[in-house]
């Protein structure tokens, strides 16, 4: 009986600790980048970088003469755009 109560108390403590950590996690500064006095959100730069890398990959595929080898272009370039944008976000933020 006593071990069940102890286990319940430990679970409650862990839940409270997780709740406190989650509530404090939102107190950090926003990922903004100052550009000439204006603050732009970091995701905007990540999306721009993802677009540039996707266009570079497309140019390389067209130059190699194989633009449709990997599948439908709409799906391929959308997936590459999402991949590169999220990789930028993971690397820089």
C-alpha cells in the first residue's frame, strides 16, 4: 500500500516538473533577426533559404538533363522545399 502511494506521489512530482518546464519554455526570446532596424521572423529566412536551395537543385537536374527522373515535379519540389526549409530551421535555430 505504501509503495503505491509513493509511486503516485512520484508520478505527480514528475508531472508537475514537466508542467513547470513547459510553461517556462515559452519565456525565451523570439527567433527574430534584425535587418536594417526591422525585426524579421527567423522562419522567413529559413523559407527563403529553402527556396534558393530548391531552385539550385532544380537547375542542377535540368542541367543534367534529368528533371523528371525522381518523380512528379510538384511533389518532388514541394518535398525538397519543405526539407530544406526545415533543415535551415534546425541548423540555425
